[in-house]
C-alpha cells in the first residue's frame, strides 16, 4: 500500500498548480482513493456469485430510493393500520419490505453454510425463528394444521441442507434453494392472512412484518454504529489533505493569513457559543467535566505515543482508515450488552416459568441490572478499561495510531457514563460542544505561546490551522447529514443512509480475501446480507415514521457519530498537536 499522502506526479512536479488541479487532487485523495482501495473486486468469484451480488446491489438501491422518497410514498399511498399497532405503513410496500428482509436472510443463511459452526448455528436459529413467525403463528390464529406441518417440513429441509452442505464449496443453486425454503412459509402465511383477516376488518400482516423486523434488527446494529463514523472520517481526511496541500504549495505569508482568519472565526464562534450556552441543561459543570476528560485523554495519548515512538512514528493520515477498519468490531462491542441482556432475560424467563415461587421473588435484586441503565453503563465503563489495555498493547507493538484511537474511544465512552459513575457530580452534557471550547482555548494558548517565543514557523502555522478546523468539527461535524436530512425529511435516516453507502463503497475489502473458515463467497454474501438488512430496516422505519415501532437505527448511528466520530476527530487533533510540538509537517 502506498503512502496515502503521496502526491500524483502531475501535482507534485508542478511548481504552482492551479486551484482546480488542487481541488481535483483533494477530491481524489478524500473520496477516490478510499473507494478504489476499499471497494469489492470481482476476483476469483465462483459461478453464480455475480448474480447474487447484482441482486444485492439492486435491492440496496431500491431500499435507498424508498428511504429518499418515503415522505412522498406516505402521502400518496393507502396506509395500513393494524389494531394492535400505533404505527401505520403504506399497504402496497409491505410485500416489498418483506422481500428485502427475505433476500438479506437468504444471503446470510447461504453464507453461513460454509463458515464456522457457530455462525451456521446462528443462521439456522435465525431462519427458524422467522419461518415460525409466519408459519406457526398464523396456524395458531386460524387453527389450521396443514400450514403447521408444511412449515415444519420446510424447517427440516433447511436443517438437512445445512448439515449436508456444511463446509462444502459454494454452489450456485444454494441461494435459490435457501430462498425458496425461507420464503415459502412467509408467502403462504402472508397470503392466507390477507385472505382470512382483511375481509373481517383486521390486517395482521403489518404486525407480523414488525415482529420480523424487530427480531432481525439487532443484527444490523453494529453496521448502524459504524455508519455513524462516515461523516467524521471524510471531514478528518479532507482537513488533513487540505493542510498538506496548502503546506506544500501555498506561499509563506499565505500560511499566516489562513491562521489569522481561522483564529478570528474561531474566536467569534467561541464567543457566540458561550453567549448562547444553555446554563439550565449544560451548566459550568459540563465545561469542567470536559476539561477533566480532555486532560485524561491527553495523559493517555502522551503515554501511548511515548510507548510507540520507539518502534515507529505515528502517521496522522492513517487515523481515518484505521478507525474505519475498527468501526464494525467496536460497534459489535458497544451494542454487545443488548445481546447479552436479551439472552439472560430469555433464559431466566424459561427458568422462572418452571418455578415462579422460587425464582420470581428473588430476581428483582439482580434482574434490574439488565433492564435498567445500570447494565449498559457498567458495560461501557468496563469496555473503556479494556480498550485502554488494548491501546497499551498496540502501542508496544508499534501501532501508535491504533493505540491513540482506542484511547479516544475509551474516553468518549466514559464521557457517556461519567454522570452515572460520579452520582451527578460530573456531567458531560449533550454532544461535544464543551470539548469544542476546550480545544479552542488550548489552541489559542499555543498560538500565543509560539508567537511570544517567535517560534511560529510556517509549518506550525499551517498545522495549527488544521487543528483549528478539527476543533470546530468536534461540535459541528454533521454538516453532511443535515442537508440530506432536509431532503429526506429527518436527518437520522440521512446519516444512516449516507454511512451505509460510504461503508459499502470503501470498507468492503475484507470480502476480497479468502480463508478456510470464512471463504470468499461467504464473505461477499455476509457483506450484502448486512447492508441489505440494514437498508430494509431503515426503509421500514422511514415509511412508518415511528421510531418506537422497531429498533431505531438512527439512534445507533448517532451513537457511532458521537463516540467513534468524536474519538477520530479528537485523535486527529492530538496527532496534529504532536506534529506542532515536534516542529514537523502533518504527514
């Protein structure tokens, strides 16, 4: 892999390239290179995989269109309102949403055929739950036996297929076979429900659709968290590249002019921010809390940078790519407590049903750990400690960029629980506005320090200019999702849609590799199963316009934006300050 900050010969050999050429270079480095390096490549694909990928792309594009035009669809279509649901959904799109969910589930089940045993087990259990939702529950409502027998036979056929095809090479006919086995109970149940219940004034199909989406929703949560990183990833990369290009080609006095303009703008912004500060919701305790958290992040960062500098120097430009590569595993870790809570509560429910008198009364003391805020807060606190430990190990191995990012994520996680840990003594407030102010004050102090000592070189001036931009983005890095939100009608869906699309274009390189436990066809199908399921759930929530109707991916994308996005910006800010301190350029 080449150095991401290496300039093209057409630019690097030009003594003073035009602004158009510089802008093209910026776009190429910020957008073109990540797409080119992270896109899916058709290399070594077996027969039939291209058709599955084409279907996945088409379904994803269709889901994106539904999300974009969801407001128009709701206004122009007939809404279906079930008696047991508060949310309504356009009746003509129920089939489409079920088709999208079914395609995602079939891709996941087919991919799992050739992977590790635990993923095959997860695939079978997930498929059986969805098949039973439509086959067994429908039969129990109308008292039919034929549908129950047919659903049971289809489940048995799926299990036999999984046993026979386990760890065998991919075959083109597996996906249509799985799709047929999974889809038959759903199509039969949906058809009979529409014929038997709608003439009586009841519409149970939306209820079953909501149950299906809610059951599969947790699988899409890590992707939603990772999607929240996309805006910060682009803005950090653009800021670093703009700083490097300006440093390389701008005249000497231009560097000081840029710094002076940014200082004035940041001063005006800071004064306005203090003047409009909400002292009822965010008092001075919020500012004090972020001062302490910033000091903690500074100490941890200094420690890992010192540990790692003996092996290799940190390249600031590596931070966006490193964070993008860690986003999905970190998303799994951040929402893992939800899966643990579901498993514990489900197992307890079965045990308590056997002996309610014995287990029911004694459960209140410990079950509340999973049903209240105590469980997630305790989990996040412990996760932060684990991440710091992993950061120390990464620094000792010479991966300073990874260590710095892990420390930043840990501090952002602690910021979300600091009020709970301290009993309300400290409060991080809402968002990172106070962190923005702390960073601004620090930068202004540094600029004054170097001016007094007459050590404000051209390199330092441009690096501090980049740091000023990064500090502003700490509080305002959602400018990409806001215009899209105005177009879509609500910004939460815009952030998820933008992030999912960006991740699909730039973070698909893992599906280009092959291994014995996770062969290439399985990786490709898992990639599309993930994004298709996420876009299907996003389309559903966009159409019903009720965040409580199912798992709200927008909230988890916002979580990724606040924790991972802010951590990336903070790590880049510290990396730039490290370059300023050492008097070197931002690389």
